[in-house]
């Protein structure tokens, strides 16, 4: 390892209302991948934003090589070769891939863009990350989220890059794209670029990180070479206590049928799916991205309309009429959406407002608000779910991902649904909050609710569910009982629908 | 510690009062400053006639601004209010002058016309998912044209039968003014205390999230536009009572004054945030400005330039206030 670090941080701290980062020191050497990990709210994002010039530290300083480094803006940081790929995409969806890649230095002659040169430059840039099969003339909005993420990464590799920060880059990538990304990271390392890699995915860190740095509650806990750490070590450092995954818990006793789906179809996305869900069980739905899992939940919830098939509730022999989410909720079904920010929450509104949204009758009498009663009900739910916030009046947009998800759980607890549809309920949720959410699901099952849970994390499904249904290419291919499944046979089933067609799009989460 | 105590006890009257003052203090200060400024510039400003002018100016705009606040809260817009007001007044004028209908029936008809126009705005934009801007722009033309046809493009003189609505009673305020105040208070309670109000704020914040939480946004949106139409109908009657006539040219550009008042009051054009009380202060700011500038002898062009500046400055100040509030929390 070089004696002179590429970037050195000394005693970095950041205080908004309370300190979110305090006294963090680290070294980053040229040509290494330093993994930055920790629970949500541990200070990873704040630290990386300071380095990328998006925010200024309250205390401490940075040295880039031998010179003090205090970028006032992202632009200034980029000029010095420090770049960050943001979690939120910063692409202009109506412009083409090529225009996005070269947005701040479009090749032009007297103000007019030189198309051919632009597209050729872009093509070369995309080729370096193995995406030469994407036409640079494609508008970005027509690409899938995974490809957009790759374009975002490619954009940051244009021009001088000495230090690259990747913030959860693989969250939306397919395994093939992840492979390309890792190859590209290796190439950057060889060029002497220092890389800070932020991720929850510990198996990825094992693959590409040289050293791993763990933050907890804004403090630096430890930095050690990756080979010296097991995944358990990292988790223990992140959480500060042992988190045991109960992979072989007993199956929950299942009661009577609460939901039954017969022959449900919608186009090619969902084809002839039948399953039944019982009171007191958690039924997992595994599958690759695009297998039709989210679409299935939306059909059951009435958010989309089925071409064919019936839904039966409470073991009734007459099909339930679920024409919209309104009627689904009225009949006791709730949905925790995949994209909680866009589809689940009113971000600028308080925890209180978000919690009682689906069950206004409980906090309004004859159409008029009962403030004391609402505060009491929401306060109780906040305590039950251990939602971390300074008050129930805090806007949910200010909460961490885990706490936001808990607010949505609180909403459906408040509504008291008998069937809860969960779409990736722990995506972007840190390990501590995840444990709280699993515990809550356990309680709901114990209280006789039926839970239908979609997840891309097979380990999660295997630890939480009583049965796992596997979807592949729109069809439900098999249902495994607890004890019958292995990671291998679940994955095999998930791929089965794509065999021979050559268009399998395996996703990140299935690769554990 | 303090969080624990405030959580178990319901927030006291004092903190509620502090919150209320905090919300309106900027607007109140601006109003007081304007009154002081105009008072020092013109010796006639503190007079009964100024007061009457302002009190007469307010009701029609205030009533429409209340409805517009709702529309902006659900992230909508309605450009047709001025025309709908004129159409409602025209129909009421015809009813009273040509058909000899009594006033209360004319009020009923005017409000019905407004309700119909507003409901159409809502139904069309919801059913075809059209931008409200376009639909209400169309309604602006349709209603204005209808007003001309109904009146034969001539002002209908109604006379004394309608005048009392805008004439000062005991204490110098008119029935219209009292009506406006009552509507402001009622609408404020609906917004802050009713299910309907909660749903409006939710829809303005994230319509899709509301739908997936099991709340159908469509009837609520239609109702909001219908309410604004109803308010425009009522404003038409009040406008007619001030002029003692139904003028088919009345209320041209009124939609802009109404939207400006709401925005000065701090309601967001992006939806999800707004207050009826603040809107009322916004209406006061505009009408005090109008009357004050007239008093100090400003020309019509100058008045318009100054009014324009006040609108922009008010929104900039509101933005800073909101930022400070966000930082504090």
C-alpha cells in the first residue's frame, strides 16, 4: 500500500440539528476499493456527500494528496477528479444516452451539436462498461432503471476521475450488469483510481472491497482489510449486537383460507396464477425482476385490472369483486408498495397524517377531526413499531428508509387488514429496522392475518416465510413448503420459465 | 424530556395560539406596515371611505380565493373563475330583470350555474386525465361567451332589489362581507378538521399514494372544482349587487387577482400546502394595496407594476419562511 493516501479525512463531523457524523478519520489509497458500510442513518451518505462537495463538514478537514481539499460544490469536486454516482438518478430522461453522457461538454461547432462525433464518443464510453449493445441515440427514459443506473455510472467516468464514490450502485442492476460494473471497477483500480463503495450487500463487498470501513451512529467503528472480516463480523460491527438469522424456525400453524386466487392473468406479465393464502402464515413470492410478482400483487389489490381469473376472500365460493384499491381496502386487503416514496408516502406530511390515511373513520367522528384521539392512536403505533422520530408531527420525508417503511406498516396496522400484500418490504431498510419489521410480520401472522410477501432477497424469504411460491416469466411455477426448499431449487424454479428463450434477466437479489 | 411530556399531554392553548400567530405573523406585519405607510403618505387614508372601498372590494374576491385555495391545495388550477362569475351574474340578472324572479331564487340559480361550470371543469379533467390548466382555460372562453349570449352583450340593470347585499348595515359592514367572513371560517374548519380537508392535502401531496392507500381521489377532485364554481356563482351575485347590474364584462382578469391573493397567502402551487386564513390575509394585502395606491394618486400603470412586484416579493419571502421552518424541524 502506498505510504501517501489519495484522500485523508481527519476528524470529520457534520451537525444538522443533532450530529449525524462525528470525528470520522480515514485514509483512502490510490487503486483500492474502500467499502463503506453501516445501517441507514449511520452517516455513510453524509460522509460521501462531504467528499463529493455536496455538503460541507462542520468540523474536521480533508486532504487530497498533499493539498487541503474543501470542495464548495459538486462541480469543484469533479474538477479535481472526485466524482460520485448518486443513488437518485440525475439523468434527463427526454435526452439521449449520448447527450446525457456528455451533457456538460457536448461536441459542437459554432453552437450546433456534432451528432456523429457525439454518438461515437458515447458509444466508446458505453463500451468501457460493456454496454455497447445500447444505442447511444436512445432516449434515457426508454431504458430500464438498471440501464439508466449504468448510464449514470458511465457519465461519471467521462474525463478525469481520481476518486469515485459509488452509493449502492447495484440496487437496481441485474447480475450481468453487476458483473460489468465489477470488471469496470477492477479496471479503474488498475488505473490507480481510489474507489469508495457504499453498500448493504455484504456478499458484494467480499467480492470487490480491499478494506471495509464500518460506521455506526455517525461514528467510525472500525476499518480492516476485507479478508480479515467475515460477514458476521461486519454485521456485528454495524449493529453493535448479534443479529441471528433464524433460517430454521418452525412453520407457523396455518388457519383457514383468507385469500384464494384462481387463474389470474393480465397480458404476458401474469399468466394463469393460482394460489391460496391462509390465516397466520407468511407466503413468500420469489422470482427474478420482471417475473410478474409486483404485477400479481397489483392485480390482487385492484390497482390493475385482470384479463381473467377470480379472487376469493375468506374461503367464500363466490368471487370477490375488487375493482380498485378502494374496494380492496374496504374488503380488508392492504398493500405495502415497492416504491414507498412515490407510491406509499405523503413525504411532506407528518407521521400522524401518513399513519391514519387508510382508516380515517377511526380519527374522525361524523367527518370531523378528533385530534387527541388521533395523537393517542398514532403515538401508540409509533411505540409499537419503535419508529425513530422526534415527534409524530415530523414529516416522513425526513425519516430514514427503515422508519419510513415502519410508518407504512403502522398505516396498515391502524387499518387492521386481514390480508397484507408486501412488495419488497425491506428494500433500502437497514438491518436493525429490518429485524423490527420481521418481528412485526411475526406478530401479524400470530394474530391470524395472512401475509403475501414479494422479495428479491432469497435469504430473507427463506428466513421469514412459511411457504415460498416461485414465479418465472409470468407464471407461478412451484410452491415450496418450509423444509423443502433450498437456495438451489428456488433459483432453479425462478429461472425455469426463461430456459431456452435466452432472455433471462437475473437480478441482484437472487444471487446470494 | 420535554418531548415526553408534550407527547402525553395534549398541546395546550398557548402553544396552539403561538402556532397560529407564527403562521400568520408575516402577513399581519406586512398588512400593518402597508396601512402605516399609506396612512403616512395620505391624510385621507384613515377615513371611512377608504374602509368602505376595501370592505366592498373584498367579499367577491375573498369568496373565490377560498375555493381557489382548495384547488391549489390539490395541485390544480382554475382559470375560469372570472368568466364563471360573470356568467352566473348574467343569468341571475336575466332572471330578476326579464323573468321578475325574487332575489333568493336568483341567488340559487347563480350558484347553480357556478356549480355546474365548476363540476364540469372537474369531471372533464378527471375523466380524461387532462391538465386543469387547459380545461379551465377552455371554460374561461365558454363561460364568457355564454355570458355575452345570455345578456345580448348588454349590461342588465337590476336596481335596488339586489343592492342591499353590498350596502353597509349596523357597524358599517355589508351582508356580503359577513358572508365572506363566514365562508372563510367555515372553509378553514373544513380544511383543517374534516376528512375532506385531510384528503385534499393528501391528494395534493401524492395522488398515487392516496389511491394505493384506498382513497379514490377522483370524486374529491371533482368536488373541489365544483366548490370553487359554487363560490364563483356566489361572487357573481355579490359583484352584481355592487354594480346593481349584471355586466357581461365583469371579472375579466379576476382569476389572476384571485390566484395572486392565494399565493400571497402562502399556498403552494405545487399542492399539498395551504391555508384559508392566510388566503384571506392575501386578499386583504391586495385590496389595501389597491386602495392605498389609489389614495396616494398612483396611476393605473404604476399600480399594476407595484402590485406585480408585491406578488413576487411575497412568494420569495414565503419561500424563505418555509425553508427556515424546515430547518428548524
